[in-house]
């Protein structure tokens, strides 16, 4: 499992020209699920994301978590994070989980974020061609691996 986190002022997802989801200040999470991922990876990753202190305190230091600021969360599935571009010019996505497994773990990950943060977690549309708009705050962008 791999995640790219972006601290955002706002973000939205549209499918076929219709906005399906949006958040204000918080965190946009792009999530990729690999073939060998299990629920434990989602547990670890969701816990790490919720405890990361990437939001500013009153002194302008990154010292607060998403839970402390009561920010908003959006998780968007993005298997292309697993692109292997070492050979040739066309990326390989062989490491990506089968869609049935990926959807199961994606939903589990969202459930863990929601349950453990008590925050609303918005989503994109799994396996859809999406337009994601965001205003990155900072910019702050962090890459996390789901394996300890």
C-alpha cells in the first residue's frame, strides 16, 4: 500500500463533469493497493496518517494532526502510484492489486480512517476516470508506504 498525502486548503473530485465530492481544509490522500496488501497494512497506514503532525500550530510550526484541527479527509484510489517505469516507456502496473481486492482494502482503509478519527472521510469513485482539483497548502506533500 502506498499513499501520497497532500495538505490542502480545499479539494474536489468530479466524474463525467459532475462534482461528486469535496472537502475544505484538511488532507487529500491518494491511495494505491498492491497485490500482497492486507488489512494490517491499512491499519498501520491509517493510524500513521491520523497521527502525522503536518498542520501548523499557533507558532506556525507543523505540530498538529488532522484530528487535532478537526480537518476534513478525502481518500482517492490511484493505482498509478504503483507504476514501474524502469523498462521501456510504458509504465507497468503489475504490482497493483486485482480490483476486487483493491476495492475491499480501499473501503476498509476508509472505514479505519473514519472510525479512528471520528471525522467524515469523503472519497472519489473507485475505478472511475476522475478529475481531482486541489489547492495544496504549503505545499505539503508526503509519501507513505503501508509496510512498517
